[in-house]
C-alpha cells in the first residue's frame, strides 16, 4: 500500500513532535495497515506486516519507542501460532495486539507523568530545555495539585531558522495554565543558577543510563552539575534501549552522560542511572 510508505516517511521527516507522539503514530500506522490490508492470504498478510514493522524500526533509530513498539509488533507477527487460521482471524489477532500495546504504552506514560509531577514542590523554580509533552503534562498535573512554581525554558534552537522547541514548550505549558519564562540559549548558565532543579524529557535511555534529548540538553546538564542542582528526566520505559550505543545522533540532539542525571521518573518510580541496565535486562 503506497500510503503506508508515505505515512512512515512522515514520521521520518517529522522534526516537530516528540518521541512519545511519534510512537503513538507508529502504532496507528500498524493498526491501519492490519485493518485495511488487501493481502490475499495469511502468508502474504504476515509478510506485509513484517515489512512495515521493519521500515518503522529503521525510520528514526534515535527515537527508541518507535522501534521498541515496532519490534513488539514484529514479535507478534513472527510468533503467531494460528495454524491454518483464516485471514480474518489473523487480522483480528494483530488488531487486538496493537490495541493492547497502545493501552500499555499510554498507561505507562500516565504513570511516568504522575511520578514526574511528584518531583515538583511548592515554590520551585524549574528550568527545562527542548520540547516534551510528557514534561508539560507533568507540570500541568503538579499545578492542578496546587503546587505554585516557576518555569524557565531555553529557546532550544539548534541553528538560526531551525525550530525553536522551547517556544513549543512554552506554548504547551500556557495551554495547561502554567506560566513559563522563555529565554535565549546563550543564557542557560545564568538561568540555571536561578533554578532549584532541571526537568527534561528523553527520546532514548541507553543501558548505561545516558540519555538522548533535544539540544541544548547537554549544556543544561553541565550547568546543573556546576550549580549543584538536580536534573531529572521524565519518560516511560518504552524509551529504554537495549542497544548499548547509538550508531549516529541526529542533528539537534545531545547525548547526556549518566553521571549528570540525578534520576529518571518512569512508570515504576524514580530510577537512578546505575540501575537502568538491570531494568532493561529484566524486561
């Protein structure tokens, strides 16, 4: 189906949305593909689904939840034990599998947001960079819980003319009723000295506890260490990567060393970076 290739290409080229949003879009593509496939046999259908999952796995390797969810779908395709089941039964099986994956993905995200919201205390001044819908929703939840805090967001613009992700973050926070001071990236060090903690999202968490996130996360992490303030990431475990390294890093992203990260708020609590490897092995 030609439209499937176009949908995958849209994810590959999308420089606006974060990893969680694009992972959800990937699940939508898999579901639509299963629902509308014109395959004439179960074998043809399974081959079609496997090819699509493979394309999603390769389209944005740095945005780990896309690949992780596509791998899970591929496992369902490869391990299906339907014997001589007809095409309709196979289609129903995979549609149900995608629905379950999406529900689990959303539940994990909701729990991570709740844990992240718990990091925010009354009278905090929080500094953030890049754009994360997860962080924005955690801040919104903290505000609804009655916490009165300040947010400062770096403009987060990799180069002149590029998307300023901090502007997106400030707009998202405003939509949740959270006021945010937007400042130029050149002032990160000075602004970090005025903050109580730094809170960021993540596109990928590697087994050693390092994380990948939009620029200028690396600069913020170093400034937070210098100012002796904690730096937390909020993300669900679908962003945990089994790969020990990234073959390449997309323009506009920073890799942050684990010793610069105080903790990761995920769906099961607050995780210190030395424990990430064990969590990944247990999954």
